[in-house]
């Protein structure tokens, strides 16, 4: 059951429920109660209960028909599916990683800030702007944190 669009597309309203939605919801209930080790009740994923209340299979089916599945419940962590393995998260992060880690962009931003139009060469080398009051207070606090409270002996 990889594609979970049916959970939301097959029930546009309480009055409009597709046959596919009914069939796959029945399969979901089979899966959920099997994962619950044939327990009498388990967490209800309807948009009213949001996996916070336990319901019997019959009540859960009524709730799903009436309220639909809670938003974005495509990984059934309360119904027997594990959280995503860490390697999936890491792999996606590596795929999104650009080769230089964005350093080229940072250097460009730095150059733009240091050599902005309208600043003279002296201002670019010597004159830093005075930080705004909240930033100055933070910098003063950092500086005072480096000082000793008592004289060293």
C-alpha cells in the first residue's frame, strides 16, 4: 500500500465515497487490527480522533466514513508501520546537498556586503557600521562573558 492518495481523494465528502476508498479502508482496518495483535480496539485515525482515542473496528469504520482520515496520515505509525528508517532521511539530505555546500554563494554574499556600491574603499576596510541596539547588547554580553568574575591568584 505505497500510494496513499486514495485516503483523501476517494472521499471528497461524506456523501461521496468511492468503491476504491471503501475497499482500501477495509484493507487498512485489516492491517491496523492485525498490527494491534487482534486487540478489541486501537487508535482511530479519523480527523475527529486523530489517533488519540481507541475505537473498535466497527466504530473506527463509521468514524472514517463520517470524518475521513486525519490530514497527512500517510505513514501509519500508530497502525504497525515503523517510522522512516534513518538512512532514508540521510539519503534524501545527501541528494539535496550541492557539491560545494553553498560556500560559493556565501562568498558572493560576503563580497556583496563588503564591497557594496556606494561605499568608499576606506569604509570597506576600516569602518564597520555600528550594530543595532539589540545586537550591540548581545555583543557586549558575549564580551563580558569572557571576563573573570574574580581576580586570579
